[in-house]
């Protein structure tokens, strides 16, 4: 089928950059003090609880 375009399986440059920065962030976060990890975790739990309570209404 010559009329179909062939797609290349190369990863998108933006996606690759975001993956690298995500890995760097994880490596950096591993070495945070335990108290700071706990504070970030509780902050995440509070935000999650807030989002669960939220109700979206459309007019």
C-alpha cells in the first residue's frame, strides 16, 4: 500500500527531555532528608483529599 504514510518510531524530543528531567528529579529526591520527604508526602495527601471533595458544575 504505497498510499499510506510510514511513521517513524523515533521518540519526540520534548518527551525525551521531560523523561530525563523526571529521572533527574527522582534521583535528587532520593537523597532528601526523611523529614522533608514526609512533609512532601503529607502535602500530596492533602491536595489529593481536596481534589476528591471538589465538584465541577457546568452552566
